[in-house]
């Protein structure tokens, strides 16, 4: 099993030059996708909030935002946490993909089917956004090696050589390599920011990490606000998906223009 390494992060950036003709993009949307129970939410929680919640809670769609301002250069990361059952909501999935700048595709090392799901999601993404930065994440490396169904060697070979995408193995539970996931993603996106190791006290000085109660309330309000921005869109797309599903299951009209289902009501 890979050795554990724990680290916090400091966000570094090249200074912004006054009068620059073209400034680098400062707002990126990252979409985390994968099967259910692979740890997408846990990875995001460890990165943004330094916490791990062992109880599983199903996610529909949740938006997180991290805002940084270092050396005068702003960087905003919107991280969209998606449902493992996204296949039930194709319109929502299409919207998430179309609005994304980069993707995290997560599987669990003890679940071979979840790696197959990553393969399918990658093909779906590349069909509409072929040049998108993409990192495949193998989570739950804290599990006993005997329970692994996807070996590191096989996954890394497929992802880095066959697919030519980024690859990182993590343990969201033990906070192992979580920073490396986003470091790799930013590198693929060619963002002029770097995530580098730093001591814990330096991590607490970053915007988005608020140890005091008053600042935590501000973070919560911003988090709620981000989710509310999508609430109406999500509702519309869910209704569309459900209507399409119901329409496909209803009996069709016969040659006489009659519908045996509706006529019986």
C-alpha cells in the first residue's frame, strides 16, 4: 500500500504586473464526477475545509467555492460535487459538463465497477470537450491491499499512457495526496498558480479557511449563496429528466389516435 503523507497547502502565485495586456483566467470551475460512494464529497471536504465526515450522505449536486488573493492576483475555484447517480439526470449532467473548465473523475480502489464508470464518463466528456484538463483519482488507499480491485499499476498505465490524463491516488479519510489532486489539475489547466507544501499555521491564513466562528458564518453564507444560484436551474433540469422518463414509459396512441392509458382515466 502506498505510504501516507500528510500536508497542508499554501497558494502561491506569480505577481500581477500592472498594465498587463492579457491577464490569466482567474475563475475556474472544477466538476467532480464518479460512481456513488467513491469519496468525491470527502475529497472536496478535505481540500477546502480540512475535515472528513465518515457518515455517507447521498449528494445530488452541491457547489463549493474557494476564493484566494495572493500577491494581488485573485483565484476563484468553484468545485461542483455531483451525484453518483447522474445517469438518471442526463440534462443536469450535460449542463455540468458544458459549464466546466476541468474535471476530477473519482473511483474507489476496492470497486472495479467504479473505474469502469470513470472510463464511461471520460468518453462522455471528451465527446463534447476533447481538450479539457482531466485528472483521474483513485480513492480509499487506506483500505487493506487485499481488498483492492484496481491495482495502481493497471490504473496508472491506462490513465497516464493510454488516456494521457493526470492520475493521483488518495485517501480522503487520512488526508493523503488530497493537495496533489488539485495541484495536478491546475498544472494541466496551465494556471499560473501553484499548490506547495506548507505548515498547518500557514494554511489557516488562506482565504476560505476560517478558524474563528464569525468567519465560519461568512463562509457558510457564501456556500449557501453558491448553491442557491443553481437551485432553479437544477429544479428545471430534474423536471425535464423526469418528464422525459415518464413520457418514454407511457403507452403510445394506437392507429385510431386512442391512448389506452389516458382514455381509461
